[in-house]
C-alpha cells in the first residue's frame, strides 16, 4: 500500500490534460510507441472528434523511483460542467491531483471549480504550467495566479509541455514524493468506492472502483450498498491498457469488477461495494443520485421508426445511466420520448450518438428545466414538460432550479457580463480580483436562463475571454407562464415553452419572428401566433407562394419529374406536417437560436 499513488488530473477544457496523460503513459512504458495512438484515454469516436473527455477512465502505470517500484493509478476525469458529478467521484478516489493550467490562457472557471473539489477532499495538489513550448506562454503572470490561488511557492510549479515532453519526469517525481499513499484498514470490512462504469457488449457492465478498506477477491459474494443489489464478483482486476484480471484487490488498489450486471442503471457512480456476509457499517460518504436538469421531447422524424427508436434509446441507456426517458406523445410530432439530460452538451451528445450509432434521425423539442409545482390542494408535482403544467387555477406556486454561476474574465468585460447576467435574472454574489486584470464573478441565477443561448452570448460579449462553470444550488419560487405557438390557429404542442412571466412577451415576439424566417412559403398564408392562455401576444404571417413552381413539370419529361419527386421526398424527411403546414425540423429548435 505504501508504494501506491492514486491521482487525477484536473484542468479546464483544452488545457492539455489528455495530451499530458499520453506522455505519462509513454514515459512509464505503459504503452509502447506502437500502441500509442493520440489521446489513448479518449476511446469514443465522438470524444475524439469533439476533443472532450466524456466518460472518465482509469489506467495503472509502473514507475521506478530511487530503485523502488511504485504503482501509479491515473484516474481520468471529464472536464465539462455537465459531468461535474463524475469529476467529484473520481476526485474522491484519489489522494493527489495534478492541477494543469495552460500557460497561454491562465486560470479558468473549471480550473477553480475542480480545484475546490480537490481541496475539499484534502488532495495534495501538484501545480503544472502546461504548454510551455508555445511562444505566447506567460509563465510569470500565470504563476502569480496559481500562487494566489494555492498559496504555494513559485518553485513548486512544474513547467511542462505535453507536446515536447518537457517536465514529465519532474511530474512523476512529484507524484511519488508528494502524493501520500492511500490510507485505509486492510482488516476492516470491504468498502470500495465506484467512481465510474462502462458498458461492454460482450461482458456487460464493468464498474471501476477503489478499495477504501478491506479487500475483494474473485468469486466473493458482494452487495452494492445504495442499490441493495447482490452479485458474485466473476472477475476483478487492475486497469492496464486493457483489463488485467487479479485474484485479489487490496486496500488502496484501483481496479474493475465484472459481476453479471446487465444495465448501467444497476450501477450508481458513488455507490459502495461491500461483502454480503461481512457488511460495512455505512456507505462511503458523498453519494448522490444524479438528476437530469434539462428535459426535451425527442421524436423520430418518421413516425414509423418509433419501435426502432425505442430499441435504440434503450440500448443507449445501457451505457449512459444519466440518460432518462419516458414515453410521450405530441399532436404535432406523434410518439416519442421525454428525455432527461445532465445538461445541453449531454443532450447534443445523445442526439449525435442516436444518429451515428443507431442511424436514427430525430427531432428534439425546446428543452426546459424541471419545475416543482405546488397545487392549491397541497400536492407537489415535478413538471418536465410544458404540457404537464396544470391549469392556472390549480397552481399555488412554482419553484425553479437555481445555480451558482462562476465566471472568470478579463476586467475589460465586467460591464458586458454584468449586463448579460442581470438581464438573465442573475444576482451578483461575489466579485474577486485574481490579478489586476482577471476577475472572478459569482452569480446566483435561474438554471433556465442558461439553458438557451447563454454560452454563445457570453462568448461573444467577452470576445472569448470568459470561462464559465456552475453548480445547482436548489429551488426558488418563480412566476412562470406557458407560452403557446399557433400555426394557422392550431396549437403546436411541441413548440410550447415554459418561461418567466417577464420574458414571455419578448420570447413570444422573437419566436414568431424566427419561425417566420424558418417556415417556407406554402400554397396559402401561414399565420404564426404566440399566446399565453387565450391571449395572443404576437403575430407574424408567412405569405403564400405566388406561383406553383412544380406546375411547369407536368406533362414534361418523366425522368425530370421523378427526380423532382425524389428530391421532394428527401426534403420532406426534414419536414413535419403540422395540420396543413409543413414545418422544417430546425423550427422546433428555433427558440435556442434566437438573436
Ligand atoms: P479535454 O479532455 O477536452 O478537457 O481537453 P484536454 O485538457 O485533454 O486537452 P487536450 O490534451 O485534448 O489538448 C487540447 C489541445 O491543446 C490539443 O490541440 C493539443 O494538441 C494541444 N496541446 C496540449 N498540450 C500541449 C502542449 O504542451 N503544447 C502545445 N503547443 N499544445 C498542446
């Protein structure tokens, strides 16, 4: 146990975490150059393309320092806010953290939010200034920021480059010398923390854990504390480049268990594994049920694909436990599901995976956050869907989720950011200068306000010089209304949105304007109206086509006509018939793209 080091890498997105991890694997010869593919730890195609780490993984390295052999377990963490809970569990499995800061960018919002979590778990922090090979690196300025944040000494900050390999040996030395070995009682009843799980189509669910106390052997009869499910440990082992089976995993070890678990729902990240016969007294602290915070209706474009779609989404959930879904139907879109996502990025990823891995073309409706509705009869309802809002008379009050939003920016943009956040019903709770020109701003804000176009706006008003992170803080009462959209007098349920009363008029007006742009001209006038209850608050009209463009083909060349029909059919795929109006798919997301 004394020669084990468990550590993670925390960094803001794109600060070079994966590249640096690759160098560590190379230098410790965990991977031969031949096996070395760029960013080995990011195995999903989608991750590679988007350059983000979605699911955290772990890998074991062997390293000799002063003639002693050490086992180093690197636990990779995802960097995006949507996956913050996974970061927190990975951190809980470690004793140390490399804090990587891009020398050209300086400290950003996620650097700080992840660091706070690491400090909360008493991890030893090793500061690393990365990308030192770049000509625009600002080592002194960024060192000042790190010193201010950590209270460390200047000479403790390691200068490194994932590109050239600079500083990698120094990092390995710091891990061995400074990160404490795991503590724990080898004699105590088994307690192992699950920090991740993956789905493998041959082997089922593989759960990753760290043994906090006691030991686990192959064949043991074990219990998952929070789900109360019991399994035989068919296989346990450590994580090399693949799975390496072992007979026993001892206190401090990091590894995997395969135990006939079929779906990811049975394994909860943060849960504790113990023995059935010799049960631990309590679970490892900090377990949370991850709750989806963004909901949207997802519908197959072709209604005949509903069964295939159901199968696809069920399969997808096997390896993505944070995705939830319930059948839902819409007058406009037919049968589909109301899906719950951790955040907007998660929603995009699911949509893309459905398309790529299952060849499913889907329409996603306007997303919304979960609301708590208290009725006059004293009931509490959780509403995930505008259609689920009870009628006005029976509502006592509504609560919406709030977040604490952390923004780090250049001082020049404070004014713009204040305007943006206050306009989004934010309240400033903290303003802290990290250096003379870098500021940390903290706002309390409704989550609903960042679900739409917050990121894009923040980026454009700060010319890209603002980073953002958030965590949810609870629910607060809110004045909410349901905004309906009517096309030629017919209510299009899939376009309804729940919104704060102060935003409703503006949102209705902008939605009508946007839909006017997006709905193509048809053989007749199309009236677009926004309404709250029976009251119409805005109206636009798409004028009828003056002339029938297909008319000239009639009686003409048959192949040409067929071609035109084919083309029309393809075009139709991305259209939905709503009453007598053809609506393009992008119209359903119009509200996300309002200027
Ligand atoms: P996420 O996993 O998405 O959080 O990103 P990451 O932090 O793992 O960053 P990644 O390793 O993917 O690097 C981001 C970009 O920076 C890539 O284009 C890398 O090639 C580049 N990069 C990483 N490290 C260095 C470095 O030391 N020097 C230079 N010049 N470029 C680097």
